[in-house]
């Protein structure tokens, strides 16, 4: 078998990394994420302070689920947050 000569530095293949390239989130992402979390919390607080008269009186105790749903949407956005 013939011996292989070591390649010159200029003949070597460039090293590639397996790490994917991530793009940062758009500028609006963080304000929307934190905004949803805060709005959900405020929704629940207003429901308790006003004794179920606000934000939607006809929804009754479902206002708690609405508030948690809004807040959870914000928390789910944290899984896609990139710096």
C-alpha cells in the first residue's frame, strides 16, 4: 500500500461545526412575552379585587382560566426565546 502524504495546510478541507446557527428573536418578541405574562396576572388580580365584576362579569369564575391562559401563552413563548 502506498503511504499517503500529509496534506499541506492550504489543501486541507475546512472544518465544519455541527452546531446549528440560531437567529435572535425579533425585537417585538420579549415585550409581547412579558406583556402576556403581566396581563394574565393583572386579569386575575382585577377579578379578585372587584369581586368578579370585572374584567368580564358574565364569564364568572372562567375569568381565572382566561387569566391563566393569557399568562401561559407568555410562558410558552419563553421556550422559543433566544438571545
